[in-house]
């Protein structure tokens, strides 16, 4: 399973991700920041504190994390659609 090796926070609650297999892309979390763990990430200062943990997952100091396999699939699918269009 590819792991995130670089994560860079962008404006509008987006993350620029690079994976161990070379896949790179941007995901938007704007519509996903709800619930007790993710709602605090609406604070831009906290959102910018994203880092990659030892499992290759984007994480934040408050304990929020994202599954790298789901992010990889989302980006890969978007890249395939873009290449066909």
C-alpha cells in the first residue's frame, strides 16, 4: 500500500500529497471537516499543522488522521479521469 511521504497544506482546506509510488495530487477536505475530531481543523492554524505519521498517514496534533489508501485511490481516479478528458 502506498504511503504518503510528503504532505503540504494549501488554502481552502486542501492538501498536496505525494505518495511513495510517485503519485501526486491535491485533495480537498472542505466538505469533510465535521464531527468531533475533524471540526477543529476548520481553524486554519491547526489545519496547517498537518504532518505524516510513521504509517504514512496525514495527521494533526489533535489526533485527526486520514487513511492513505483512500486518499491514494481518490487522487489516482482523478488523474485517470483527467488523462481521458
